C-alpha cells in the first residue's frame, strides 16, 4: 500500500510536502523496470492572500492526493497552480483538483505546457492559464516568483520556479530520482548514498536522450546566479535537497558529462550456450590482471537483467566491453536492444571493445561496429570466435583488452 507523506518543510513561508510512495509501479513510462519504486512530490505554499500548489500526483492516486491536500487546505482556497511539467505523473490529478476548486485558480506555466494540458485534459483545464516568459517575475502573496524555462529536462514544456526572497527552487523532474527514500531530504548521508545510484538510473532513462541539455540548462542557471543563491531544491521525485542544495545539480552535471569512475569497466553480453561467456571470461581475467573492476551484466538462459539498470551503469564507466552472439544473421536480440538504448540514452565518448562468437557465420560484430560508428563511442577492436575460443582467439582477446586500456591511458 503506497505511503502518503504530509510534511511541513518550512514555517516561514509556510511550505508543505505532499508525497506518495508508489510501490505498485513496475515499469516507469511503461518501459523502465523500477522494482525500487518512485515517489511523486507536490508542494503547497500558504502565503498572505494566496495558496499556491506546485504540481500534483499521477492520476492513479488522485483520490489519495485530494485527501492529503484537503488536510492542509480546502481545494476551493487554492489561488494558483504552478505546472512545471505536464507529464501525467505530475499532472494526472490536476483535473480533480480543478473541479473541486471550481476552476478559480490561475494555472501558471509555459506556452508548451498550456498546449499539452489542453490536449490531455480538454480546453476547460486551461481556461484560466497564464503563460510565462523565460525569466519573468511575478508577485504572489508578497513573494517574488521567478520562472525560468529549462526545455528538454526532459520535455519542451519544462520550467522551474524560484522564490527569490527565500532561495527556494521548485525543479520538478530536474533533480529527481527513482526509488522510495526512507527520509524526505538529504540530512541523512546513508539515505543519500543509497539513493544516488537511482538518480543516475533516472537521469539516463528519463533525460538521457537529451543529456546535453542537462549541461546547458545548469550552465544557464549558474549564469543567472541562482544555483549559488538556492537554499533548497524541491524536485518532483525523490529527496529534497536542503543540507547541500548544489550537490544534486553537481551530480546531474557529472552524469550528463559522463565523468568516469577510475577503474570501472562495464561488461555486457549474452551467451546462449556458453561460447560468448568463455570469451568474456578471458577478457575479465585480463582486466583484473591490470587492476580494473569490471561490472558485469549477462543475458543467459537463467537471467535477463533490466535494461534500465544497465543504462544506469554507463555514465561513470571508463569503457565498455560488449559480447554478443550472432543470432539469425544479426546481433542477439537482447544485446541489440541494450545497444540501441545505450546509443540513444547514454551516448558518451567512451572506448568500446566488441567480443563475440558465432556458428556458421559471424555477423554480430560487424553490426555492432556499425552502431558504434554512428555514435560518440570509440570502437577499439572486434574479436569473434567461431564456436569455442581457441588459444589463438584467447591471445587476440587479451590483446584487445590491452588496446582498450591503452586507449584509456592516452
């Protein structure tokens, strides 16, 4: 049963977190396996003469959202609803809120947000919509609200809200992560350390296709002086950042830039009958001889790891080793799908060694090379064995690993 949190974040201004822990979800966006779950965070701010709601929850939890919201305020009293991002995990409960509010509240968002809300929920939902301009400031309840567009983090409609007098940044998907943290903020370092790998996984799967915009938009906020001034970052998923607000954007920057962890090599392979696995075992032995720490994901007749977990390992890897069988004159379908998503979501300038095995004809290696050549990844070598790896194959594989490591040390 999903847990609901109603937590007072600040006394002045009077700010509340409304969070639900979605432990029922299995695949975020019907694609990414997240057995760790996710939270949906909305915020309510009570000011002199104004009650401001920041975002909402998924439609599945509209009933729970209204119940939680009603413990803090009568929905009719809400004067403003700020829509940072219209994706239905944040806007799905809005129609019910608007209905109970009598459509009196002013919705605030980007022009793109208005178009999307109308497409999702009909024209009545946007009858009282105010379209912001990038950098625009507005006085609400005696406070200065500054609206800054951050397109492609991760939809074109996305913006953040910055309350100038208190250094509060409402960032929606930017700054978020998967999982259900045991606390609400970054005050407990153990909770933070457990949470951060799920942030990486979230960034790559949700924003990865647009990861260059992470760097661009954070640079934009830096130039505006906002990141230095921010005292609290309040995302739409996961932990609030109040002990060290800059930390989450520094983390996002590192993932966006693909900054590697020294010694980490990501190894991904399939093995239907053990032949590819043998080539990988040789490569792993050579890596360990040189002091490297391989992180291994394999597709066999006994296991099939979540692609979302594999993607989360790419940004901080120094290099990748891909092992694949030739399957029906192509790449094994499991590895082919993983590679497609890596090139799309986690496309970094990292060296790649390709290993493989085949029976009557080797094709997978050439197909993988083609995929890599069309990406930012740096192809080092391709070594394929016909069936079981021979002594000659073993030496080629070890030499290939050494070439990979030399590429890292240039």
